[in-house]
């Protein structure tokens, strides 16, 4: 399943990507890395006991590096 950003989300993403001189795709991956890391830092989902934040971070950062 793919999601579509609403207009506000798209505008914010474009603005921060431009500020960082990155592509929108790179910036989205970096924001996802930080969001997953922050959210699951001290939290375990009651529905899925183990979210491997390290694995997800590696996948997203690999995508960022591959896009350079």
C-alpha cells in the first residue's frame, strides 16, 4: 500500500528537503528513520512486540545513500 501526502505534509517535506539540499525522497526516509527511532525508543507495541528499529533504520539509510 502506498500513501499520498496531503498538501500540508507535501509542502513541509519539500521545504525541509530544500533546506537540507536533499531530494524529497531522501528527506522522507531520514524523517522516517528519526520518527521510528524516537517513537520506539522506550516503547514496545502491544500488538507487535518487537519493532527492529535498527533494521528499519538500515533499510531507510541505504535508500538515502543509494539515491545520492
